[in-house]
């Protein structure tokens, strides 16, 4: 039941008659991993988010029930990262271009007959943009259910692994991302830098406000950090990264299997 390797779940490696066959299956679902090419401090590669999106997607697809009609597109590496401009290596697409890309790809999948598209995003700076793109696509292709997801949002077992205040303040290239990279690609990880960002500089938002959360700010990295790190990666380890990896994969396997087996979300008008 679970013998199909992730690379055989690549929609782009199928001939078109098989694409049609898979699209017509009940619950047919396509995962589109999203990352970014942006600075991740002096110790992590600029492709960090894209690498996370692709590696987690493949690990999930290695474990899901092979009988399910679940396929993936190639990772969308270039994303929306204006907050990291000013740090060399950051490549940010305009918001309008990314929204148009989601619409064009999504409508093509809908025309092929697929029932769902999961936007599996690993870059926190484009959560809202992909949610807006998903709603526009849903309006333009009402027969296609669109689910914009964030890698770190929702999975059980993550919060207990990241202590406060890092859980709240480690927004970029901090403990969690550095540990996950040490587990997935230690050869791409440089010496761990010191903590940086508002907390390490003694800056604190006024009561009721935050960089992210219920009352967020549209922050720019160079205003918060000289190194590009927003958080404290000093306690990062491959062991913690392995625990995070297992929690992420397990949770997304469960969520995607439940989704593909369900009739949710509903599409089409109520009669």
C-alpha cells in the first residue's frame, strides 16, 4: 500500500493520458510546494524555504497510502520576499505575478479535471498572498477546491519542541529552521550565528502588538536585524531537527490522507 516512492508521484513525469486518468479519479488532489529564494542569515542557504517545501512534500508522499490519487507539481522556488530586500541573494517576485501564476496553473489543473489543489507553502512572508491567490483562483475555477497551507501552521507536536520566547520571537533562521536544516542538509549549514532581531536588541512591541500574530506589523528584515536572523539559533541541533521533521511529516500525512478520502470542501452551487 505504501510502496510508491515520492518521485513517482510527480505529475509532470506522467504522460498526458495518465494525467487525465488520475484527474478523473474521485478525490484527485495536486500538491504544489512553494518556497522562496531569500536570505536566511549567514548560516543557511537562500533556498531554505524551497528546500523545506520539497523535502517535506516528498517525505509525506513517501508515506501516504499509495492507492490515493495524490500527485505533486515541481516546487515553486521563487516567491514573494520583499521584506528581505537589501540582503544579497534575495529574489522576490511581484505579488501580482505570483497571483497570476497560481491562477494560470490552477485553471489548467481544473480544466484537466483535478478536484483539489493544495498550495503547500514553507515561506511565512507569502501566507496572506497565497490565501488571496487561492480565493481568486477559486472564483475563476469554481470546480477546483483550493487549500492554501503553511508548513509550520497546524501540525501537532511542534510547539512543545520550541521553547518560549523562541516560539514567539524566532521568526526567521532561528532555532526551528536551523535545526531542521541541520537534519535535512547539514552540508548546507554554516556556523551558527548569535541571536539577532528585536529581542536581542532590547526592542519590544507595545502591549497588544507583535511582529506576527493577532496584531502584526509589516516588518522589513534590515530594520530588525543586521545578520538577517530574527531569533536565536544558538541551541539548534540535528536531533531537534529530526524531531521537527517527524512531527511535520506525520501531521501532514494524516491531514492529506483525510482530505483526499473526504468530500470536503464542497464545490458547486447549493441547490
